[in-house]
C-alpha cells in the first residue's frame, strides 16, 4: 500500500521516539500492514529502537560465538551493555512522551 509523505514522517517520528513497528501499525495506522510500516522505516534508512537494539545485539552475539570467551575484549562487552542501556532509556523516554501527550489531550 502506498503511504503518504505525511504518514511516513509520522511513522519515522514514532519509531525514533521508541515505538515499535507493531505498535505503530496497531495503534496509529491500523489500515496499514506491519510490512508497510517496516518498509517506510527501511526506505528512510532507519529502524525502531527495538530494531536497532536487535541489530546491534545480533552482530555482537555473532562475534561472541566466533571467539572463545577469554578472547573477548572488555570493550565489546561494554558496547553490548551500553546498547542495552540506550534501548531501555529510549523505552522510558517513549513512556514519558505518551504521558505528556495524554496530559495535553485532556
């Protein structure tokens, strides 16, 4: 399905704020499929916070599986921990934004 430029901008903004593709589709664009939402984000060269976290974790896990644990640098373990913290903060920020939006609607 073709997605308007206005809807594309809103989808990208919601994803940057930490909303997952499935929540964007279900709550904001029920007329679109999950694949439509994901396609908008891929065309923009971005992803949801969860998608970015999964990409980083997947790449780090591939490195972890390819080397013995004693060869893994502390820096790689630190990067994985920081990526997790970044994702968790993104989720917290998204929850705060939702509360602000709801308060403004009242």
